[in-house]
């Protein structure tokens, strides 16, 4: 396979990436509201939302290790897309909170495919260009999410609360068809031994960005992809406005992801980029309980979205920067499994706190988590 054939298929890879994440996110802005309308408590809503992170946390490390050991990526990408469309269809068809729990967990199985997704894409680039590659692929990741959440919110308001799930399933079918055209770029080497791959998780250069990513995902899935839509509804927002809210919180991340490795780190350095990024993310959550205008809430979440995009692309590139190419799926699997812990803990934490002492306390505690991330980034990043 020559270099030109791979470069020719990169636009297709970008398109499949966007469609894949579209299928996972078109219903996210209204999922917590949908579950609440089906009779779920905040605690159960937290459990439903966290099931997405739980299955990723369980699957991503073994998936990364197995993918590296057999030197295959594409088959797992296609299986992930298939899981995404099945999960969306299930949530739309079976309208009760426990069905949501099961099929939302299946969507986490789908998202676990992001390990081979990112590793296969990074294999098209040199090690020196890994930050740039991660910035590009994350931009299309966020683009797919943003368009999905905007259209999902509109359909939920204009048609029905089930419409975003059917939209996700339909786009999943398209992603699956186009995904068959992705090129598997294989390295000429012997398959790695499992014992050797397990040692990857001990590397300091992987542990630090993985730990910081836990906090990013905890904040994100507790707030913008969790209970922020409920806070918006409490100040009078409809389903279209909650979809727009999540979209506007995602839009700045497209630009921030692309600029993170190519501009911010060169001008400010990795430590300052992460330190101030976490502070902005913390403030965007802590101010939510004091906001009574949907327009001000839009603005606060746009600030948080920009910070999140800059932080996450940088952490992703740091996680594989010093890892040998044939171990990168294992490293990426470790990174994504560890940050799955934040996706699992965040919604449960805020759900329990909200049932006990009110939703405001959930946002304030999440803000403190962001401040902790800023401090740790300043101390741990060279």
C-alpha cells in the first residue's frame, strides 16, 4: 500500500469519524430530560448516563491490547459503528428507564472503538506529527457531535422525543457503509505478546495525562452531557434550546482541538495550556446555579467547551507521544479506559448529590474538580 492511497482516503476517514460520533450524540442533549420524563430519579438518571462510561472503562484496555496483539484496527471500528446504531435504535424503541440503562451501556461499547479509530488514524502520520493528527481527528469528532446535537434538539422539539434516536440509527447505517472503505495500514512485524503490552500502563508519561483526563470527563459528563440540560430546563429552556446549548458548548471545541497542538502549546507551553484550560472549565460549571438566563448559560458553556477542546486534544497527544508505534493502541486503550472512570463517576456523583442536597451543589463540586485539575496540571506537567 503506497502513501498516496492512504492520503487519498483521509477525507473519508474524517467523514466516517464525524458520522460515528453523530450517531452517538444526536440524543445526548435530551437524554437526561427524556429519562426524567419516563419517571427516573436523578440517581437513576446518573446511573443511566454513567453506564456509557462504565462499559468503555471495562472494554478499552483489553480492546487496545488485543488490537495491538493481532495488528488489526478496522474490524473493531466497524463493530463499534454497528453497536452505536443498535444502541440508538434500542433507546428509541423501548421507552423505559431500565431499557435506557442497557442500551446506553451498549453505546459505551460502541465508543470503546475510539481506541482503534485514533490509533489507525495516527498511523498515517509520523510520530512527530502525532499532536497535529490528534487535533485534526478530534476536530471532526467534535464536528460530528455538534451537528448531531443541534439536529437532535430540533427534531425532539418539532417531532418527538424518540426522533433523535432514530436519526442516530440512520446515520449509523451510513457510517457503517462508508466505514468499509477505510484503509487498514498494517505494520510488518510479529504480533506483540500480551505480557509486554501490559507493561505500557506503567509509564509515567501515560499515567499523568490519563489521570487528568479522568477529571475532564468527570466534569463533562456530569455537566454538559449530564445535568446541565436539566438546569437549562429549570430556567425555562425547551428541548430545542437544550440541544442548542449542548451544540454551542461543543462548537468552540472544534477550533480549540485544532489549535491546541499547533498553536497553544507552541506559544504558551503544555503546562500553561492545561492549567488555564482547567480553570476556565471549572468556572463554566461553578457559575451554572447562579445563572437565570439561557443566553448567559450559552456563553458560559461556550467558554467551557473551548477549554475542554484545548485540554483534551493535548492530553490525548501526550498519552501516546513517547510510546512506540506498535504499542499505541494499548496506550490509547489505557488512556481512554482510565478517563472512562470520570465518565462513570461524574453523572452518579451529581445524581446522588442532587437527590440529597440539590442540583446546585452538584455543579459547585464539579467546579472544585476542575480547580483540582488546574493545580495538578501545574504541578505534574513539565
